[in-house]
């Protein structure tokens, strides 16, 4: 079992704010393994009929739990999971509860109570850059190629069938069971289109035309992808500049391996690496900032900053992702700072091993390795 201390700490810290932690993330991201690594815990798999029997009388069951931590894996499989969790939180506050599922808790139709004030969420992302050594990955390109789902990353060789089988399982278990989406082919066709276009601007009408789906269907499916963590939708940041784009979002797929797979790349060329690196940087940002607080910036003249993060009144951090920082063009940062002057300017690259700063006119630009990105932003994310 591979130790994942970043996520273990995150769960422990989240318990300080609420007695229920909702651990979510895409299928096979390692939620069950992470749960089973938590010391002093009683683990229950809610997929099993005997677990449902144990929890028919939640009050009696909770009274019998002697461990300080109770883990309810795949808790949505219970007939009334919100009632079970509510009783645990309200009547047994000494007990720390970790419940897991592959979608946002409020999206699951079985949850009649959103457990407001009783729970906090932790979204488990694919294997992070800082975790690669623990997984025995020495070549960053291997992580970009295979992606960050542990099974794919740890396999002796790349198995393209894994990605196809995952998509089938995702639809059957996470989508059809929870959201009752009936049109499998259209749903997966749109998802594969989004993965193929990952990191680019998206427009529902164009997606509807290319996928043969109605615009309302596109909007419905996009919400399902978000709730099941299959995509990240980033909105454009704007502060009133007439040339800033206001509406069209960017959509990123959840994992570099799936982006690479649907693009049909049997190998990675130099020109492919920058896009996939951008996904890894986004994951690092999302560890500390919700999707809704990470933006991108773009003008009608196509000047663009990869990611921007509001950090207080009139203070906006700008993050640029470069596979190689050689010959870095600070023009887009200068254009951004002409409209939004306050905040950190950060360039993050795998070829940077020590943090250092450079001047470009009036701009100070920090060049940082990915593992130091969080501390290079203030307040830290």
C-alpha cells in the first residue's frame, strides 16, 4: 500500500472543521486504498448487503463502534445515506466519519439532506507531481502519458483497454445509477470530445453541433461531468476591460492519460508536453483552491494567461505554465498587469529546480518548480 501523506493530512485537517468528511473523486482515483490506510478506523464497504443490514438501525450501530474513526465507503449504496450520516454527526459527535462517493454529495438523488454544517468535502485528484516518487515514477513523461489513476500508473505496461473500460464503468456506475442518463453513446461521445479538446475554449452550441446533441442536453451533461469530477470548467476572469472575453469557458479533462488516449497519441512528442503539463499545474492549484476560484484570462486579441487566482481585493495572482522556460515571453503578463496591476506573477516549469525571480521592466516574475507553487503565492493556496 502506497502512503499518500498529503491526502491523509488533508482529511485530518478537514475533520477539525466538521465530523463528517465527504471524500470524493473520480472512479479508481484511490479512495478505497486511502481509506484503508487511515489508522484506528473501522472500515465498511457499503456495496455489501451485510453492511446495509448492520446499518438498518444506525443508532444501535453507532453505539457499538469503539474506534475513533468510521469509514463508510460508497455510502450512496445505502437506502437512506443522508439519514445515517446525520444520526452519526448529531448523536455521536466524538466519532469521525469518512464517507466516500464518486460524485458531489448533493448530486446523489438518495441524499434528501445536504448535511449543511455537518460535513466538508475533500476531492481526491489523480496522483500529484509531489507523489511521483512514492509511486516509483522517475520520468515525468510517464505520468503525463499514462495519467494519474494509480492502476494505470503502476501497471507494468500501458494498457489502452484500461481507459476504454474505465469509461464504460464510469457511465454504468457513476452516471446511470446516480443520474439516470439513458443515452450512453451521446454522453460518452461528448465526454471524449471534451477530453480531445481539453484545455481549449468550449462553446455549447458548437459542441451540440459536433456531437449531434441538443444544446439543453449539452448543458445537462456538462453539469453531470462536473459533479462526477470528469471535467474542470474554468471561467474567464474579467475586470471591466473592453477587450477581455467575458463568457466562453475553458474545459479541462480530469486526467492526462485520458486526454492522451482519446487523442490517439501512441507516444508523446515535444509539442504535446506543454498541454499535459498545464493539466498537472491545474491539479496542484485545485489542491488548495476550489474550481470556482481558479480562472484563466484571455483578450479578443488572444493574449492569454493560463491561470489566475483572486487573492483579496484587487489582488490577482497570475500563473503561466511552460514545459521549458527558455525564451519566456512576458507579453501576456504585461498585458494582464496593465489592467490588474497587483498580485504575484509566477512561471512554473518542470525544468526549474530552484525558485528564483527575474525582472521584466516593472514586473517581477517568480520562476518556480511545481512543488513550490503553493508557497510562491500569498496567501498560500
